[in-house]
C-alpha cells in the first residue's frame, strides 16, 4: 500500500528534524513526505529538509493557510494520485522503527477500516496484572493492565460522573476517557476517536470529509471533531503495537488563557457534533463536569508551583463557560 506522511509544523525546526530522523529508520518508508510549514519565521525553511530526506516535499504556507486544520487540508490537496493511505504526525513525536509497518498491517487485517491510529508510549506508566484483577480506588484497570487513576476521575467516580463507555468512545454527556486509557497490550482496539497527531486514514475518506476550519490556530480537539464524524460512516481502530513517543514542545502553543477558553468552547463544539440533541440529563452532566474540572484546575493555584499558568487557564475556562450562554459556537 502506497502511503503519504503529512507533517504540519509551526516554529519547531529542532523537533521536526528529530521526527524525520526516526522516519528515516522505519522498516516501511513513506512514498512521500509532505511538510506544511506555517511558521512566520524561516528557521524550518533554512534546514532544506528535502535535501536530507528521501521523497520529501516542503511547502511554506501564507497566513491564509496557517493553523493546524488549514495546513492539514492544504497537505491533503498535495498528495499524489497513487497514494492509498495518508498518515499524520505531530512535529514533536519520535517513532519506533516499525510504526508504519504496524499501521499498514492494521489496514490489511481490517480492510473495512477508514482510519488507524498509533499509540503514544511515553506519557502513562502501565503495569500488566492479568485477568480478574480487583482494581483499587486510585487505579484504572482495562484488559489485564492497570494505571494510576487521575484525581479528576477519582472525584468523578465518587459523585457518579465517570464515563459510561469504553476508552476511545464519547458518552452522551461527553467527557469520556481518551485513547490514552487503552493499555500497551499490542492489541488492536476499535474506537470512534483518534488523536490527529498520530493518525492515518484511507485517502478516499477525504473525498467526503475535511478538517473543520472552526478550529483556528492551535486547533484543540480538531481531531476529535474529525474522527467522530468519520466514525459515523465506518470503522476506526487503534493499533497499540504502532508506538511512538510524544515529546511536548512548548513552542507554538497558545497562552494558558486562550487554551482554557478552547478547552470549554471547543469541547462543547465536539460534544454537539456527536450529539446534536442530547438529553436534559446529559446536558446537566456536561455542565457539572465542566465546572468540576475548572474547579480542580483552579485548586492548582495552591497545589502546584506554576500558579500563574493554573490561574490564567482557569480564568479562560470560566470565561469560555459563560460565553456558551451568550453566544454558542455555530456547528458546521
């Protein structure tokens, strides 16, 4: 299967070289690599990446095409006709050597798959404990593996607001468990959400779907929006054997206030994309959990060293929540 790799980047010249070095070591190498650079500076352009990596095409986009979703849509338009699979990677990831081999293997195992996601292996510590394990209150257990439960989920369990669906699926009240709650079992799991920065899709998907321009700039939750829409048409999978590391680069990220607003406003948007007419009970739960998570973040002003970041993000969440009663985002 011929496949293309699209990397959208913004002010991360050093990080993208590390990623491309890991791509160069792959057992299956991309038939084309498309770099879409939205940086206002020329640091990435000066690297002349096409001279150092095979099959690489570099594009520097203007402001009209800048932003994660716009850059992805731009890159899709540049994919060659012969390509069957389009892969996306965040520019601050580093791949295990068999990443693409495992991704393509999934499409062969599940020919009906519209999309396949990879697995981030450096953010959560898991422990294999086998079947019939009795998980403690501060643990999350799934498919023979356990991990430490986050404080927000511990509290949500106590007050009856935990997710009622499997990881990678969205409850009617949203606020589910992400694919980060799937263990490193080397198994393949069906989901309805993929992380955009470690995802792939059949090229034919883009005859019908595109990344929404509602998500400007940093594009928080744009991947959830896109994959929830695609999942209504077919199957999506996570292959936990397709592993990579995500090394969060602070460059190019929004300030904490804007991030906080996006958490709430974009979260509401994604929820309503999946459930345009949720029940009254689901609406109440969504708002309760949103307020609870804001309160927990606000307590970080006392419990963490980075008090300013915690306060400004909390303020952004509060303003974002109140804005929903004044002017809700318009669904595309």
